[in-house]
């Protein structure tokens, strides 16, 4: 074999051996250092986040107190117990104040709605468009919390007929 071939083979063996040594021993140690460095950065970010949350905790507790106080206020808005005659009278007065004619009203059974209760009310009214809007404004200030579940309007401009399904909410069910 010629001297040049021997030198070429020696260079190739040197390169392969160097590559093997670097990839087997040097890179893993370097990568472990990099992984450890990344782990430290992750832990530092986590620590900063926890410290931020710790600073926010008193504010969150204050907000929780405000929310709880508002929930109590809203709970107080709900009247304690609904009485049929009172509900009929309030509906009649709302219709009268709104300028519509109340032709029929029927109450469903009171049912539980979470900690509270509700009763479904079906009414039929007639009047002008502006009277219908006035009635809807009247039920906004109804003494009970009320929700218009469905409304069906028919007729002409001067004489509209509307059938409505309402949900009236209150606290507790009278037994």
C-alpha cells in the first residue's frame, strides 16, 4: 500500500473515532448541562408565576367578598314567597298601567329553579304597538324577577294581540 493511502485511511479512522468520542461523551454532557439550564429557567418562571399569584390572592379574596355581597343583594331582590292573588293583581295592574287589555292569565305549578323557585305564567293581551311596549316596560319593574320566555304577536298596527309566556322567579315555594 502506498504512503498516501495509509495516510488517507489514518485520517478517516481519526475522523470516525473523533466523531464517535464527541457524540458519545462530549455531547451528552453538554446536552445535560443545557437540559439542566432549561429546567432551571422553567422553575424560575414557575416561581415568578406563583409569587405573582401570591400577590394577587388578597385582591382575589376581596373580589370574592364583593361577589358574595352582590349575590346576597340579588337574592334579596327575589320576594320570599309568591301568592297567586298577589301575582294576579300585579299582572292586572301592569296591564292597566301599560295600557293593554288583559284577556286571560293562567299560572303553572311553582317549581324549583336551583335554590329559588319559579312559576310559569301565560297571558293574552291586546292593544296598540305602543301599549304593548309600555306593558313590557311595566313588567321590567315588576315586584318579582320576571323573564319573558316567549311572545307571539299578531294583528294590525292599531289592534295587536299578544300571547306571552313569562317566568316569575321568587325565593322558596309556599307549601
